[in-house]
C-alpha cells in the first residue's frame, strides 16, 4: 500500500512538472507570435501603440503587463544558429534608455566581444520605455548595431526594476533556455567574468543561488520611501536572507523554477528586485550560497586594486571603467595566469 501511494505521488509530481513545462512552452510560443505581429523599429509607432496601456491594464501573475511584448529583442543572441549549446552563462545587465554611455563602456571593457567569445558567454541589456521618441530612435540604432538590447513594454521607473528582473527570467526561458547560468547585474557594475567562470566551476551545477548576502533586512513601510513595500505585498517584518542586487548568479534550473513560480502564483510586488527574488527563493526552499568577494560599497577606494580581487565592483562610472580596464588586464592577467582562457 505504501509503495502504491509513493508511486502515485511521484506520478502526480511528474505530471505537475510536465504541465508547468507545457505552460511555459505555450507562453514562449505566444510571445514569439506577438513579437511577429507587433515588433517594430519605428519609434513613433512604438510610442503610439504602447502609450500608457502598461499602466492602465492589469498584469499577469508575473507582474508584467497583460499585453507585455518585447519591443526590442536581439535577433541572434541565442538563436538556433548560434553556439548557445556551449554557452557558460548569460548576463542580464539592468540599464536605462538614457544610459548610452554606460552601455558603451561595458561593451568596451568587461563585456567586449573577444572576451565573451572566449568564455562562451552572452550579455544583454534590460531596459524599459522612455517616452521620448528621439531617444527611442537612437536606441533602435544602438540595437541594430550591437544586437544586445532587450526592451520591455513598461515605463522606466525605479519601482519597475523588479519588472526588469522578471523580464530577464522570462527572456532567458523563452530565448536562451540552453544556457547553464543566468547572472543579473547593473550597468554601473564592473564585472570580472574570468573570476565568475572559476566561481561557477567550483560550485554545484544545479540548485545555485549565489551572491553577497543581506540578512535580517527590515521591510520599509514608509510610503514616501522608494523601497516601500506594503503589508499586502509582504507581511513579515524582515525579508528572508537574499543576494544583493549588484550581482547574483542563478543556475538555470533555479532560474526556471523561479520564473515558473512567479508566473503561476499570485505574489506580492516588491520594488527592491533583489529582495523580491529572495522572497521567491524562500518559497522554493533555495538558500543563498554566500559569496563575499563582491564589492557593493566601494566609495573612493582604488578600483584597480579592488577589481583584481572581486568578481564585481559596484558604483563604477563609465569613465572609471575605461580608465581601469587596462589596469585590470595587466594586474589580473599577470597575477592569475591559470585563469586566462
């Protein structure tokens, strides 16, 4: 009787996973269909078509607008004719439409094509909408040149950072599902991809949620604070332990489970995107793997020294990235020849 019960329970669990997988596949197919119908590079038409509907309409379980579309989407970043089967990791860089200089600095330094190809890595920039049509035209030109922008149909706002992370999870599942790790960062972070590759190799290939941990972080209840979270969204006094937003790493199975949960359960919206992901991970019983070599409060410290020791340094201006990248290449490469690929 016990064996029969266990077999029945296992079959039920397998059936649940199959249904979730089929649901995700259908969502991705619908996204591809909508993109074929609605994708345009005409800035004026984008503004006219989207307007304020992402504010007026309701949202899906995953908090993205019901009529959400990818307004700008890379054509070849993870397509079937690329080499994604061997891709080590996908990095999603949260940016703003206005941050052209920051994105240019990232491409010239830690995310340059030569290094990405040698590491079998991919980088995309995650952005929302700025309703200035001229900026959209400039953004479309940037996309045509670099093919690395993912723009969603929601307005750029501090409180929408969580939407960018959810969009990253959705995009990775729909367009880059064979990648082994999904890494979230920001455009003011100087990232050491060579060290990240070593960190990945020295950690489990599944069940991984790694980053600089925040523990016993109080939930802010002041509505005037940009980090405000309502009791309805999250009733506890403190957030669960979570990985800080400047950079965290998810193995693909964890990224998939996280998006499956977000897209199939009503979850409260938390504008602190890293805390939101931490709450989701706690629902999935996935604990943070603490990693201390991420500098999130650099201040005026020497960037060149920091970058040879840390996988990421936060609050780095574009001119600093360009200035210290050659220093990094000299110091780090000389000191860590075994990490060079």
